[in-house]
């Protein structure tokens, strides 16, 4: 009798856990997309995406906190998703030297990104917002480097402005060939009951 009771209790607990796990994947969720575009050539170099466990809002901006340490010798810039304090980007800045991107650790190469098949659906203008430093003098060249990407089209559905800033790992006698435009976008991953059943 006692063994039967324990067996039934175990089955109940396991089935409750399974139901809870299934419920956790039945919702839309936020994703932050980071793209890297070469400063000198405006060539798309690669990107990174991470899931953010935060409520999806109707705001037209991405809530980002920027922490910046000016490079007396060694400086740094970090971006965080404000509601959850998740790190989105971190890069060192060196006076008369060259810093590195510490986070994300790796970027998916540009050639791995799918492109829009129908050229007429390509956006002509992207809603950029400079979030740090001097804004670009020519947004159109940056736009042209990424507006054929499917992921950009998906991000535009979120109706949020696209954040941009110039990451300059080398300053002082800095080398602009080391610099990159960092583009931060938001997209909502829609739950698909067919895929996630």
C-alpha cells in the first residue's frame, strides 16, 4: 500500500513538472540582435542574438543602460538590457593601443545570414538612433549593408528603433580600420504551437 502511494505521488510530481515545462515554452519572447558593420567599408561582418527573459513592451525604444569608462590608458564600454541587467555588449578601449570585444565572445559570420528573396520588400530606410558618441554622417551606407538581411526585416516587425554606436577599440593614435558600427535591434520570437508542440 505504501509503495503504491509513493508510486502514484511520483507520477503526479513528474506529470506536474512536465506540464510546467511545456507551459514555459508557449509564450512569445524577446530577442536582442547585435550586428557588426565595418566603419571604413560599411561591410556587414557578422552578428549575434540572445534571448531576453523580459516582458515584451509596446515602447518604440530598446531599454538599454550604457556604462562607459573613458580610456585614460584603458577604458571600456558595456551595454545592458535595463529591465533584466543582461549584458549585451562589452568592449575594451585602449589609448594608443587596440582593445577587443569581450562580449559577445563570437559573432556568426555574415555569410551565414539569409537574405530577403524579394528585393521590393527591402526597407529603404531604417529607424536608427545613435545611443552613444558621434552619430554617423551617412546612415544610408550602413542601412544598405544590412537591409537585405531577413533578420533585419524580422526586427522591424517589433516597431522599435534600431540603436547604433561606433565602437572604437583604438583611440589617441587610433586606427579607424579597427572600428566598427555596433547595431542593436529587438525582435519578438513568436511561439509556434506546431514547431513547439
